[in-house]
C-alpha cells in the first residue's frame, strides 16, 4: 500500500490519507486501471469508454485526517458590499 495526502470535496471537505496504485504494476503500469473503448454492437460506431480498475489499487481506500470547515458566505449589505472589517 502506497499512501499520499489529498484534499477531497465530497461528501465533505477534508484532508485524507489515500491509497495510490503501485508504480511497478504489470497490469496497469501504475495508472490504477485500464480504459478501453467500446462500440455499438450493430453499427460499430464509438459508444464510449469504460474504466476497469486494477486490483493493485482500491480508489475508495482512504482515511480522513482533518475535516475542513464549511465555507460560509460573508454577510453583505443591501448594496452588495460587506459592512464588516476584513479581520
């Protein structure tokens, strides 16, 4: 398991310790999975790209270190400018 620090915004803003793919993985080459294109069965036209994650990495494996505070809008007056000092 290789860990790194990341900032997430969903479901709540936080600093997390997250797992990363193995850089020497023979299946994914360190990218965490493989993307492949697929087409319509009858026409053969491009229909999209699908992602298949590699077993060397689990993207949901993370631990919250510090929850970040929610952003609160500053109160404004009717003119649209804030009446409070900046500190």
